[in-house]
């Protein structure tokens, strides 16, 4: 699936973060970073970029940001 995401224009790290988020469901950035094996600050930047492109959504509860991926079939 990573190759398919890269064909859609995802960078390697964007694909890793997106796939990690798909597996986790809704998650905070630290969990996504750990799952994707990318440092937390880089993961924030990637998640914000993916959110701008419409591949990730953000839900904020009590000042905590939760991220969830757009289903792959909608890409």
C-alpha cells in the first residue's frame, strides 16, 4: 500500500505516518510518531501537511489534538 500512496504523491514519511494512523484509528501525535518510527516534531509537521491535503482530519478535545486518517478508498 505504501507504493500506491507514493504514486498518489505521498512522500515516504507521509506514507509511513498515514499508514500508522490507519492502523491506530484515532490517535495523538506521540502514538502516531512511535508507530511510524518518526520523531514527534516531524510527525506534527507531516500530520499538518496531510490535513491540509485532506488525507487526515483533526479533532480537538480539551486542548488535545486527535488525528484520524481519511479512509483509503476515498483517496
